[in-house]
């Protein structure tokens, strides 16, 4: 990623929930999985 996952989450996902204060483990896992996929296949 070109930016930190926490900054990406803050910009794209944090506004969707009133009580979300930090990114979840599942969000980090999915973000890393997609990043690994694109590094290998693209």
C-alpha cells in the first residue's frame, strides 16, 4: 500500500459507523489479502 492501512480506513470506512474507533482484525486481513493478490497476479 502507498499509505498506512489506518489512514486508508479513516478516509474510506470510519464514517460508516458511529462507534468504530479503530479498524478490525478482519478488515486488516482482507486488506492485506487483496494487496498480496495484486502483488502476485498484477
